[in-house]
C-alpha cells in the first residue's frame, strides 16, 4: 500500500466562509493542499466525504456534522 502525508495540524488555516463559500479548514504538506469544507448538520447526520483531487495535489473533502454549525458543539 502506498501512502503519503496530506497535511498536519500545525499547518491548519481556518476560513470562516462567506455568503458564497462554506467554512473550511485547509492543511498543507510539501506540494499538497487539503481543504475540508464544513457542512452544518441539523438532522444529526455525520459524514466525511472525499470530493476528489482537482487539480493535481489539491484534495477536497466535506465534513457534515452538528459541530460544523455555529455553536453546534458549544456545550461539549
């Protein structure tokens, strides 16, 4: 099996989003960049999706969870 590092906690950059972009966290390692788009779940759904690599070395994922909602996990 072949594996490589996509990023680490020390490179994390928070993006709070805007009217057209959802909140996200970006990680980097060497030439690779990972963006994890955060999707608020008000139904209890929990999902981590691989959206793909495009362009090369730029990976996109989506995390759907209640903690992605504004103050969704404030009591935890």
